[in-house]
C-alpha cells in the first residue's frame, strides 16, 4: 500500500499546511534558557512568540520549566492531544523515539533542518502521521508570515 507516501511532506504547500494546522507543538530535545543560543531553544521560543503552544520534552535531563511550561520526559506522557512534534535529535537517535511518537500519534512530526531519518519517517508515515524532514520550522514560519503580509493565501 503506497498511499502512506502522501504523508511524507516535501513541498512548500504541504509544509505551510502543517504549520497552519498545528497549534500545540511538543518539542523533543528542547534546550533550556541556559542554552538560549541553540536552535533547540531559540526556534521553540520563536514559535511560542507567534502563538504556538509549546510543550517541552527533554532528553537532556532538564526538569525545570522551559519557556514557562512544565517539562515532560516522553511525548506519550503529555496529557491531551499534540498537533505536531518538532524533533531536535541527531538522525541516529530518532529510532529510539519512534515507539514514543507512535504511542502519542500526533498529526505531524517535524525533523528540524539537517535532520533526516528516512526509515523513521516511513514508520511514522505508515501510521498516518505526516512527516517533514530537514527543514527549519522557524524559517518556514517566517516564509508563511511574509506571504501572509504580502496578501498570499495560506491554507486554513
């Protein structure tokens, strides 16, 4: 059954759609304020500033609130639904998180810029989860915001 491939989002329109349909974003591999210079903190902070509900998921041992929100140790531990899981993990580390992601079954999973794991993406896509790989969510959101300011139509 090849229809799972439709869940692998590689075009700009699909990426914008994922951004528009996501509000609650779990950030797997988030960093604390002490490492605010790292993308794993600055990107979620930018998203929060633009109205996304950020849910921190630490893999680095942080237990104190990040971005004013309680920290979870696994995506599946987050109460309620999650629209999107943003992943800040090395490609070789993602496989260990796939069971956790499948247990939560968010609408989408986003591997940040420089992160690609085709085997994990296929498993998620086959489970009906949309997957974006190797793109920066901050950059893509900036493009969408600029397009909106210029009068371009964004998916709703």
